C-alpha cells in the first residue's frame, strides 16, 4: 500500500479509494485486522441472518393437466369450426 502510494498516486487512488473513504491508512490497516480477528475469537458463533422473502420468477408456463390440455384442444376445434361455418355463410 505504501509502495504504490509512493510510486503512482493515481493508481493508489484508484485501487484504495474505498480504504481512504473509510479512513483506513497503511498504518492502521493491521490494527483493523487484529481487532476483527480478536472479535471473531471472542465470539466465533456466526450471527443469524434475516431471511429474505424471494418471489420466484417463472418465465415458462406451468404444466397443464391432461384435462386442461384436452379442454384447450376442444376449444380450439370449436373456434375453428365456427370460423369455417362463418366463412361458408358469407
């Protein structure tokens, strides 16, 4: 971190912008990690996460039952027959 800061200021700002935004420097970086490790060692149990409600998106249709398929075919046949009858009447 220090080497990059000394050699190339622009690359340092690009790579460590979040660190500087949070107030972290090369000097207090090691202390931050030691503090994190100490807190994990004091209580190693993971914290419970809140469960998220996720709505499942389905892009394909749900399967139809056999009765539904037969009914769909029957409706299509009836519509086709009505169309043919209407064409004959004209």
